[in-house]
């Protein structure tokens, strides 16, 4: 039986809270997570038929705790701990604290690779099944299960305690958390491979998780900036593809299809984030997205402001993708030749060697100069360099148009 959407949303919200409660009491990441998943499965079957209990979080904690006790009882080596644990786990002891942020920090442990951090975050905090995560990243379920299992073992081997780090370590770990959520959103907004341009479920999950972090850290400018960036970007989703699923570039999108409620919320969050004492990469990217949102048409875009923001971003967080995007803005201000000259500075960067984005932007600017033969070749090379079928179709159509 599939639970109604409202119950699914509630379970997804409660899953990290329940897992956090069990982890704080018992440790044993893998055992606690398995117990929580069993409790969530039981709820998805029982609640639609019997109704949502008055205290759904308490219900899940109680059921998951009993499942965990059952696991311990089946382990002969832990029989001596069984009775003590059973006494500790009673519904009356369910705390009011929400450990979701602590759980996020744990899933983004620095000993894990970015891929493992992402997978574990989606599994433990997002409440996605291993099969759902595997489908999102187009890998076999067994591969994803092994990746998640290894991540849990690495955390265990590192001897991590269940609690928020303090001081400079907390700030550093928060940046890792935000980066992982940013990666999840980007994969949802523009899938790196597959037939669909975007995975709306991943993008929405990333937004939900950042909202959760923002609720607990409302004064953090970069958390606010990341939430604003996601909302402003996600607002364009309906206009990004045709009915046939073909990509529509930003300057050709029907802006009437943009989600005005998300845009308004995002713009207000940008204003809030920029009012703080410090300026970070997510705040600047959100400010750029807000500048695009302010333009009723592509021709009304304040490109000098976009370029200025990219210049600042390039200085505080140097990255070849930032330079590439600045080249696009510069071309709008000074012409395609200026953009091409800036792109040329990326040719020696190994991170961009053969990257479809560099090839496609160069093709676009060459086309604008009227140099169609090399533009055609770069479009073709870009199409071959991306694993996204939607992007392939778009780039091939651009090449065919100028052949």
C-alpha cells in the first residue's frame, strides 16, 4: 500500500528526527537506521487505514526503539545489554529536541567522499530508499547500497560522537553540509545523465533540507543565501523545457511560467542574507539569480550588475565555472569577442578540459560572431561530451541550425 502524499510528507519530515533520537541514545548508526526504516514502513501501512496518531513522532520513536531492541535480542553477543536498553526506551522519554541538524553534520562527515556524503544524506536525513537514490544517480541498487554501507562503516571507524561540533570545526562542517545540499539540488535541477533534464524530486528534497537547516540557523547568511538560490532557480523549472522535454535556454524562456511565489520568497531572502556583515558564495549566486528574476524579459537583464557580482564571486571563491559564467555576462556587455577572450583563459585548466559547458558557451559566442564553422564543431563536441540526453538534443539542434 502506498501512503497518501500528506502522510508521505510527514514521514519524510519525521524520519531524521526519529533517527537522531535513536542515535543519541544508542549509537550504532546502521542498526538505528534499519529500525527507523522498519518503523516508517509500518506507519505507511497502518496510518492510512487507522489514522495518524496524536503524537506521530512519539509513535515512530517507540516502534523504532522496539525494532532496535529486537535486533539486539537476536544478537547473542549483546544479550547482556538487552534488558538495560529495553528499560531505557519508553514513550515517556521521547525528547522534544530535533536532532536533524546533528544528523546532517554526521552524514557529511569529512572522512567521506562527496558521493558518499550525498548518498548517506538522502538516505538518513531525506528518508529516500536506497532504490530511489540509485535511480536518481543511475547506478545499480546494489552499488548504492554498498556505498551507503561503506559510509556508515567509515563514520563508525572514525569514532564520531553524535553531537554538533563546536567553534571553527562547526563552521567548516556546516560548509560541507551546504555543499552537499547544493550538489543534491544541482543534480535535481540539471541531471548529469539520463533522458530527463531535471529530477524535480531531488531538487525539492534539497530545498526541504535547506529549509530545515535555515529554521535552525536563521541568522547564517550563507544558509539563507543557499535557500534563496535554490528557490529562485527552482522557480524557472516549468519554463526550462518544452512539452516534448527539450531544453529551453534562459534567454528564450517564457517568464510568465516562472513561479512567482518562489521568486518573491527568494528575493526577500536575498535581501536578508545581503544585510549581514559577511558575504559568501551562495549569497552572491542568489543575488545573481535575483537579478535575472527582476528582469521581465531577457533583454531587460541588468548584465553590468550580473558581471559585477560574478567578479566579486570570482575573487572570494575562484572557480572555472564562475569565470565561464562571467564570460557570458561580459559578452552581453562588451560583445562576444570579449567573452571569447575570457574563455580562452580557461583552456589550460585541467578541470575544464573537454567539459561540455565550456564547449557549448564557446560555440554560442562563436555563433554570435558569425564564425559558424567552428561554432558548429564546438556544438557537436559539446553534445558528445554530455551524458544528459536533453542537453545532447539541444546542442545537436543548435549545430544543425547553423550547418
